[in-house]
C-alpha cells in the first residue's frame, strides 16, 4: 500500500493527499515533519514533505508525486488525454507554485501574528501582481481552472490560494481574485469537493 509521509498542516501534503482521495486510492498516512536527519533524507533528498512511499522506494516533490499517481491510476484522470493540454495543465500548476505560492510564502508569518521583514513585504507587493498576471494568461475558470475538466492544477491552485490570498491581503492589501472573473466561484467550487473537505477537516483537527 502507498504511504504518504508528511503532516496535514502542510498545503503541499494536502495537494498529494487530495489527489489520492480523488482517485479513490488506498493509502496510509505517516506523520512526519520536515527533517534534516539522515534517515529522513534517505527518503526525501531535501528533507521536505510530502514524500510518498511505494513498493519500489520513496519519492518527494509534490509535482513528481502527482505525475506518478496519474501514471499508476488512470481510471480517474487528473490530466487531460491530449498531450498538449496535459502539458498546459502542468505549466499552470508549476506557474502557481513558482509565481504565486513561493512569492507569497515569505509573508505567511503575518498570518501567525509575527513580523514580516520589510524587504519581504516589498517583494510580495512587486512579485504577486506579476505572478497573477501570468496565471491570468493561463487560467480559464470554465468552470475549472484549466477548462472543463477537474485536474491537478485545481488541487495545486486551491491549496496555493488558501494561504497566498491571506498573505497578499495581510502584507500587500491585495485581493488576488479581484481582477479574475470566475476565480472566487472556482475557489468555492473546488472547496465543495469531498476530497478537499476531508483534507481541510484533517488540517483543522491537526491545528487543534
């Protein structure tokens, strides 16, 4: 059986977990924080979560895990059948990570009532509008983020915006969805899926 190592407080962990739930795959959750200990580095080369344990070994990096799940369980596809459209979903998911999630991440301390350095705030103010412009050129919201099929770009996008929207508002007084017709409706629609509800409920329980 597949084993997903990580913690429900991590949105990256929840991306992989939601994909497993969407596909109806059996898996076991193994609580494991990020670690630089040698035994964990043997499973996840940078000590990051999540990592996925398979019969053949371990793998890390959420995008690699999502691709692997798509390869081994095709009955509930989270990528389009057409090669070009598959690549466009991957492009969108990667853009969400690079140009929204990672740009907003330095401001997450504000969500915990902690100070955010001024240079980080300025980087968020400068970077997020550029990142969102890139997403606007790729996203469709018709009704899903990449078109008429629910894909793993929806999963990556949802768990990216859960915190990125809050960071943008707290650090840059910026509403990430303000210029995106259909974005709020899309976000709510993804949040109604049973897989997402389960991941969020477990995340809330982990917070205590």
